[in-house]
């Protein structure tokens, strides 16, 4: 019976250990993410506190509060994931405790039978009689070995029972810790939900107050629209310029290729005419037309490789600057009749934070937008744009490598924060960078 229980116990133990390992890895990742969220929330709170001291309502306050609300919601989701994992862990540990208790009970019963048998047959007389009652020497030897083996098994089973008791005690302790951790998480979740409600109430209050200040709000909206329009026009002009230049280069490549092809045909026809006089020359093939639109940007082998490499790193690109995303891609409504479109993501940073190229490529253009610099880097058919920079250390035509420093984030004196904007375009259309950066 003892040997039948052993494989079952080992199977349960291995299963629980594998659950513990996967839980430990995932739990560690969730805790790291939750700690990172806490740091980002604290950073946003400090920045908002500085802005609030000015007693001047602004769209930046709304954006920062929106980002804080989004982070709190993400933290609550992370806590929910932790609770779900703990529930699975508690269930696995409870099952293991029940299995260990059941096996321990059986082992003790089997051990009691062995002790009772040994008690009834104790003494050297009974053992010697058992051996001398053998029919021959081989049987006597086997009986002696049997008696020795029974003694070893009894000692081994006693040790196994002791180890099972230790494992059971350890698992009960772990189970109690899991339950306490779950209780702490539930309390943390409740606290975050209460704080989230307060943040949303404050958000509504700021929006209502800002809406009443029509003149101030309109000035801020006009400034943001002007900045967005200027940057968008500059980007589109630069992309059109790149497309035209690439069309010329593609046309030149096609012209040279056609010349080489015709020369080859002429040489072949001349050689054929010498060998076979009076033969009619074959009609030359028509050259393929040059591609039009943004696809021309990936027409050369080098650009096609760069485009493929950039697209292949989707979701793995690092953020261009260390900081918190305060506004995402898409349309944002500030008044019933006013919406602003953000073609990228806004990243709040510490003052003087360096900005890095997210992928290798060539600088298409460096331009000024409302007293701040913007850098556009081409990656084949794709473009990455880094705006609201105080200074830059690259120039148009320069090739850059991944994670090369290209500038420093500017500080907005009117708001007192440092924030850059990052965009990704595929040809003539902006795409959501959130799906590209880690």
C-alpha cells in the first residue's frame, strides 16, 4: 500500500510545484506592473499639484487627470488579475492539503498494522523459529532478507510519514498566506475604486469650470489646433517631398534598367544577324511603369528591407522617451462642438529628458513648430515623428541607428511641464503608435 501511495503523492507534488512556479512568475510580473503604475500615478499627482497652485484651469489639467484615471483603472484590472491568480493558487493548495491529509491518514493506518504485526512477532525467538522452519538454506536466506527488508520499510515509512507531515504543515502555512494576501488585495481594490470615484468627480468639476471660462478655453483650443495644424502640414509636405524624390529615383533606376535591357537585346540581335542573315529582330518588351503613391517609398531593395524590419518590430519598439503617456491616439472632445484629433501619443517626461530614435532610418527633415523642434525619420515606407523638442542633435539626410539620441524634450513655460509628442505614419496616413511601442 505504501508503494502505491508514493507515485500518487509525487504526481500531486509535481503538479502543485508547477502551479507555484507559473504563479510566481506571473505574480511577479503583475506586482512589477502595479508598482510601475503606482509610480506613474504619484508622478502625475505631483505634476497636477504644481499646476493647481497656479489656480489657472487648463486643458493640460484635464489630460493629466484623464491619464491618472486611466492608470487607476489599469491598476484595478491588475489587482483583479492578481486576485484571480490567487484564487487558482488557493484552490490548488486546498486540493493539495486535502490529498496530503488523506495520504497521511492511510499511511498512519498502514504503519499501525505493521507495528501491530511486529509486536505480535517480536523477539529473537520468533524470528529464529521463522528462519529455522525453512525447508532449505535458500529459503532460510530469503526469509532472513525478508525480515531485514520489513525493518527497512518500516523505518522508511516512518520517515515518509514525518516528511508528509512537514509538507502538510508547510502547505497550510502557504494557504494561510495566500488568503491573507487576497484579503489585502481586496482592501487595496476597494481603496482604489473609492479614489477613482473621487478622481472622476474632480474631473467633472474641472471640465465644468473650464467650460464656463469660454475665452480661456477657446484660447487654449486655438493654440492646440494651430500647433497640430502646423505640425501636420509640415509632416505632409515632407512626405510629399519624399514621395516625389523617390519617384524620380525610381524613374531613373527604371530608365537605366531599360537602357541595359535594350542594349542586351540589341547585342543579342546583332549576334544573331551575323549568324543567320535575313532574320527579323524580335520586338522589345515594354518597360514596367513606376509605382505611384506612398508604395513608391518601399520600391528599392534597401527601403523594402527597412520597411519590413520596422513592421516586423511592431509591438516591440521602445518608447522614444522615458515618461508617462498622458494622451493617446484619436479624437478628444472638450466642448459639445469642439473636438481635437491627436495623431500620436503625448508623453510627459522629467525636464531635460533625452529622446531616442525608435528604429534605424534616415532623418527626412528637422523643422520648427511654434518655437519647438520636430524631427521626422524615415524607415522605408514608415515615418516616426518626434515633436516638442527643446534641442536636436541630428540633421536632414543623416542616418541614425535604433536608440540613438536625437534631441531633448522641451518644457512648456505656460503649463510648467515637459511633454513630447510621438507619431508614426505609414505613407500618407498616421497610425496609432500605442500598437507599436512596448
